[in-house]
């Protein structure tokens, strides 16, 4: 079977960029976190940190327990995008048919003689040499196969800095040593469904007929998976967006009512701008909020439906109304803000649909607010996101909360995501983050020492180990805080 796809996977990408920019971090275990708090999770771990079992999603407190020498650094999404652009230019000089699917994964399509095994391998080596010549700390694993699914699988089979080729004569036995969840598209729930169907290994999966996989998946996706395992190139199915949202773990300085409100306003304003700018523009028919609290299993999760809109003033007005029950709970004492401050927040626009599906009359009542929104968008596109913002967002802007994030499935639009960096507090914020990092690192080190000490437990035997934030469970029908 002709080789069609060469898949480039940058190893430990975010962490590697940090090591690239700061030579003293090279060879040391580091993790990248969205905010400098112990309650958040690692969004990336260096190759050295992964040897301690630290992965994407590992809580920072747990990562420090696994590796007391771990260095945690704040994420710099704009820098990762900048390095991505440089890497894409390097790849394009070796093979011109690459289209990034995410910031650290680039499938490249082979044509003509490039599809021959020796030529494809030569291209892979040229990519590796080019990256190594321009970057001291960034490496990649490359998979080559008849289709993108198998090429991606191959790129994961040898890390770091690997090169694996899968051809027809290698299948399916070359996949048998993998776990079910090593295959793209099989997560925890799908693995459970496969095991319920009597499929407990990749070998059994490969041996299963097409109709059995269709039954296990409960849809035609099972047949598509069967074809992909055999090297057949299956076109991607068109998907329809259902929601647009953002979430953020609050820094210690924003774990109060005003900080929570400001960050929610900022998240919703960002989601609304994305809503208007994606494809031909979308409208939303619903808004859902989530607020988690320190020390409480209960969460605040109101939702509201409304006529299709996309303007920021209308959405922020709805958000303010949705927060009223929480504000009343704080004012009456039913919610002790100091004892159980807000920990994380999320704002999600739901019922998203293309603007073209709605006639102008349906949104005519919001034309005044549409005009305000157009001014907001024009200023923020020209001078940087949040160059112009509503006053309620001020605490979030001052503390640089909810900055640009890089999702796993696609590349963000820098013009829409990155905040303007001209406000007077920028340098002060950097110093503040550095001080926070130093304090957290010292505290974690002291706690790790105390845990190893025979006196780590008090008279009652209670451990001094850093504890994981409370597990969030669905709210009961009657909420204790009266939300």
C-alpha cells in the first residue's frame, strides 16, 4: 500500500518551548500551568517530568509530590504560536503539503515519488535535521502510513524523537502491542463500550468484522474505524458547532465576588466575539454558567434560553441577571465567601447556529446593542483584544486573568484571543506572577519535607500532605446555599 501521510508530533511542545527560551531549564523536569496556583492542572510536562508520571491533566499539587524538584512555569500561548509558525516554515521547506490540526500536530500529505518508503523516510529525516538546526530543545516524533489515522498512531509509538513507518505488510500485527486507548478516537467511555462488547485488546479490535464495530460504536463511526485500521483514507465528516465557551481557574487575588464576576464577564465577552467571527457568524440561543467553590462539592450552574442573539451588551446583561442569586446568597450570609471562595468559573454559549439561518427581523430588536458591539469589535481588532472593555471586567484585566488559551483541537485566532499588552500594570503583573511562583514553590518544598519527616503526622495521625481540591459532583435537587 502506498504511503500517503507523514504525521509530525512535536514532543512535549509547550514545555520544550520553555526549555528552548530558557537554557537553564533544559534537562530538568518542568511543567507548564495555565495559572500559578496549586489547585490547577499541568497543561504540559517536559520529557524529564514525564519520567515521574506527570502528564497533561496532572494536578500541580500531585505533580510536586511525584517530583519535588519539579519547576512549574506559567503558560505563554502567544510564544507557543510564534514558535509554531517558525516550525511550520521549517516543515514547509521539506514537504509543502502540511496543514496543522493543532499547535503540536501537523499531518503532511505525500504525493508522487514522496509516497515511496525510502523517499518518505528521507523527508522525515530532513524535517528532523531542519528543526534541530533551528531549535536546541524542540524535537519531534514522526509517523508515516497509508492514512492519517495510522500515521498519527505511528507517531505515538516511539517517543521522544521517534520515526515509525507502517505499511500494509506491517498490519495488523504492528498494532497488537498497543492498548485500546492508544488509538485516536478511543477514550475511557469508548473503551468501556468495547470491553462490554467483548473486545478487550487491539488485536481483538483488528480481528473484529465491520458490523461488530458498528454495533459497538452504535453508529457508522464503527465502520469508519474498521476502514482506518486497514489503511483506508476516510474523509472527515462535517460537524456542526453546538457551543462556544471558556473556563478559568481563579488566581488567589480573584477568589472573591468581584473577581469572579469580572472574570465571567471577560470569558463571556471573549466567547461572544468568537461567536461573531467564526465562519459566517453565529447566533446563540442559550447561556450556561458554572462556578466551583473551595471546600464545597456544590456548584452554581444556572442556565437560560433566549431568542437568538450575538451582541455582547445583551449577553453581559443576561450574565449579570444570572449572578443575582449568588450575590443575594453572599449578602444574606448563606454563602460564606471567605470560607468557600469561588475556585473556577466557566461561561458557555449554547444552541449555536449559523446567522444565515435566521432572518434579519429576528434580531432587529437588538440593533442598538449591535452597533455598540460593532464598535467594540472594531477597536479591539485594531488595537488588541480588550483595548476597549466594559468596566465590570476591570479586576480581571488588572490581574491578567483568563488570558489566551490554546485548545487541543485547533489553533486560536491571536487577534481574537490575545489581550492588549499596553496597560500600565503589565510589568508589575509579571513581577507579581514571579513572586507567586516563588512562594508556591517554597511552600510546596516545605510540605514535601514535612511529609518525609517522621513528624509529618500530628497527634491524631492526620497527614500534612497537600490535598486535592474537592471533587465536584452534580448538585442535589435542593442546594444548601439556596442558589
